[in-house]
C-alpha cells in the first residue's frame, strides 16, 4: 500500500519548491508558537539580571529560527541553480557528440568509393591467389520516431565499433542509409566469420541492455559466394536496406 503518490519527473522541480516552502513555513509556525508561549514567561517581569538574560535568549531563539528558514531557502535556490547548470552542460555535451558523429560520418567513404575500390581489390586478390571477404552491417533504430541526433550517434557508434576490429589493410564504407561495409582483403571465409562475430559482440555492447538499435551481419566471400567482382557488388547491393531505415542520413545532411 502506497502512502504517498508518485511524483512525475516533469513535476519534480515544482514539488521540490513546494516542499522547501512548506519546511520554511513549518519552521516559522513552530517558532511563532514557541515564542508566543515563551513571551509571558520572559517579559512578565524584568526585575533581575537573570530575567534580562532570558530575554536575550528569547530574541536569540527567534533570530536562529529566521536564519534556519533563510538557510533552507538559500540552499534550495543553490540546488536549483546547479541543476540548471548541469542540464545546460548536458545539452552542450550532447550537441558536441552529435557534431562529432556527423564529422565522423562525413569523413567516411561512400558507396561510390566502394564500387571503385572493390574491382581493384578483386583483381589484386586474384593476382596473388588470395581470398576477399566483405562484411555488410545493417543497423536500424527500434523506433521510427527517433530523432536525427540519435540516428547519427547510433550509426557513428556502430562505425567506431567496426573500425576498432579491423586491420590496417581493411577499409570501412558508408554504403547507404543504415548500412556499413567492411572490405577484408586476403581473408578467407573462416577468419572473416570470426571477425564478423567480434563485430557482433561489439555492436551488442554498444546497443546496451536497452537495445537502442538493432543490427544484422552478412558475409560475402570470393570465391565461396561469388566468382567475380560484379557478383560481389551485386551481392552487397542486394543486402542494402531498401527502406532507408536511417531516415536522417540523406546525402545533403552528410555533404
């Protein structure tokens, strides 16, 4: 059984001000009541020095009550000011994170660069007798109403996770709305699957317990899944999301 009702977060500041005002009023009422009861005893007769000391104690008590009420009100004002400063600092940090995410995505090569790089990597792997693997990561927000900043931050976090698990010779591309592609030259299918698993673990950690975004990993390999660069490119294009789930990642936003 609940004794007190729950306070909504949006009404927290107002309820806190009400509580502070109530505390100050309660102190005032108690002080006035005590002073009224003490007054006849203190000021009934002032014939001796002891009576004058009692009068000084009475005025001291009244002054302390006023100081206590003023102290509570001043502390509450300080807490409100610090809380506003924290909220402003949080907004500035969030804005800086959004800007950093946008800058990161702007510097990433796009689908056109991927289309140019893939044939060259394919010819190089064929000449050396090596394999070529491509990991395609599709990420999307669980809610279509998420804001632009949340979408940009989510995709930038996914890009950071993937890049930390790649080698120096590997490359990462922004293939489209919510799709990232990692080119892994000289890596066979077995090792590429291990890299894909590590990427999945990192993305799961980045998504957190609240699952702020979901993801899908796909792996293509030459010569296991394709026999030419054209087939590899077709396979990658078939894996790209068709609904542009990251709606805020239009080319003009990242230009």
